[in-house]
C-alpha cells in the first residue's frame, strides 16, 4: 500500500506531541471506515434509495418506525460484525498515557468502547446504536446488543450471501413492512415505542455532556486538537476544534483520506498539521 501522503512532517508532529499535556480529539465516520463501516459521504450516505441523513430524524421515525428501525437494525448488525481498528486502539492507548486527553466522537458504532477507550476520556456526542430510549418517557437502556433487536427486524441481521451485497440494501428487493405493533414498546410507560439512543438531526445533544465539554475546553490551554476522519459538516460537533484553539499556541492536526475535506478548506495556520491517508494507518504512526 502506498505510504500515506502527508503535508506535514511526522517528526515535527512528534515533538509537538511529546510536550502536549492537553489534547482534544474530534472523530468522525472516517475513523471506522477501515473497520468496514461505510462513511456518510461515501457508500454509507445512501441506504437503499434513502439518504441516510433523512432517516436519522424523529420525523422519519414517526412517519415509518418500521423502516427507520430496519435501517438501525442493519447498522447495529454491521457494527457488531466488525472490529475496532488500529486507530481506535491508538486513541485508547493515548488516553491511558495522557490523562489530559479527551476524545469526542460523532460515531455511534461503539468501536471506541470495544477498543477499551477509558470511558472518562470519551464523549459519545451523538449517542450510541446500542443504547435504547423511549419516544415518550425517560426510560433508557444504556446497553442493548440484541441482534436482531426484535424478531420483526430479523431480515436486517441475516448474513449477506457470499460476495454479494446484503439483500436488504437492494432497493429492488422489497423491504418487509414492519407495523409499529411488531416493534418493542417501552417497558416503563407501556405506551411509547423504543427507539435507538442516538441524537437525530434536529435533536439537541445531551446538555450535561455539552456543559462538561465546554468546561474541559475552557479549563486550560489545549496543546493539540486532532480532527480525525470527519467532513466537519455536522454541528455543533464541527465547532469544537476552533473553540479549543488558542491562537498561535494550539495546533490543529487533521487526519483525513482527503485533506481538503477534513476542515482544511479554510487556510491552515502555520502551527497546524495535515496528514492525508487512512486513519487506521496514520494514527498508530502519529501517536506511537
Ligand atoms: C443540533 C447520529 C440544535 C445518528 C448524527 C449549527 C448549529 C447547530 C445545529 C446546526 C447548525 N447547522 C445545522 C445544524 C443542524 C444539524 C446539522 O449539523 N446539519 C448538517 C447536515 C448541516 N445539526 C443537528 O441537527 C444537531 N442538533 O444542533 O440541535 C437544536 C437547537 C434547537 C432545537 C433543536 C436542535 C444534531 C446532529 C447529530 C446528528 N446525528 N449521528 C446516526 O448516526 O444515525 S450525525 C452523523 O452524520 C454522524 O454521527 C456524523 O456526525 C455525521 C457524519 O459526519 P462525519 O462523521 O464527518 O462523516 P462523513 O461521512 O461526513 O465524513 C467522513 C470523513 O472521513 C470524510 O471527510 C472522509 O474524507 C474521511 N475518511 C473516509 N475514510 C477515511 C477518512 N479519513 C481517514 N481515514 C479513512 N479511512
């Protein structure tokens, strides 16, 4: 495999890393790409003939909970069948070595957790595919890895035929329709439907978590901000790297398959770094 192209010297980055006491990472779907989970801007942008983002909304769920649950049932199944990659492990290792390291992830695939990332140094900005909430009351099941999530969603958890795409992805193969009564309802209020514990577009991120992140960023100068495998399109996640920058002192380090994408479209400052390539190849080298 050709060595990744970089726009900055790895040794210059290493000397900056050596002295760094406070490091913030903002991670996106590109971090899990090498584990086999498609990104939203790549193949993962479309699910059947639906834009993934259009399914990641409360409106879509209220309109057709069966379709949205089939989408999430498939993503739960995929996330369970893949493994964390070397980048997840490199970030977990950095957290153990540098107590002043905080990792913010937009990913809901739980791969950081499965890489044993210390929980106190990880914030799941957009929740998790594997936590379950109620649409009506405060019921929350923090961890549920049932696959399928319920019998009606079994088609989403079938193994794809060898060397063929999963039939559920084929827009020409009709999806089994799943009426709401076949979906799990809340064990607490007995009325609301259970839903994935993710933050949908138009929903607010957890207030306490946002407060904790602000406190962490404002507590002391941040030496390094690692922006890993994200297109920087989704807010407020996209705002944390600039919020953490102290002009002239904080280095923003972008690791992306296409550097123009990952937040470098604005001219990088001289103290910044850019490394173009697969996070799963680059991060273990950068953080060694
Ligand atoms: C909210 C969970 C406020 C669900 C997701 C300004 C301020 C506040 C809000 C907004 C705002 N402007 C617009 C908004 C609204 C909206 C938003 O940001 N819209 C976008 C589309 C413009 N934001 C919200 O709705 C947020 N809520 O702010 O509430 C509010 C206030 C009042 C009242 C109500 C609300 C909630 C956003 C959370 C949405 N949920 N996920 C699910 O997953 O199903 S977002 C979802 O998409 C992911 O979690 C992720 O965050 C995002 C995809 O982004 P990336 O992770 O960056 O992935 P992407 O595919 O785009 O890019 C991959 C990158 O990796 C690429 O750059 C590629 O080059 C690179 N790459 C690929 N392979 C590799 C690689 N790099 C390295 N190595 C590789 N191998």
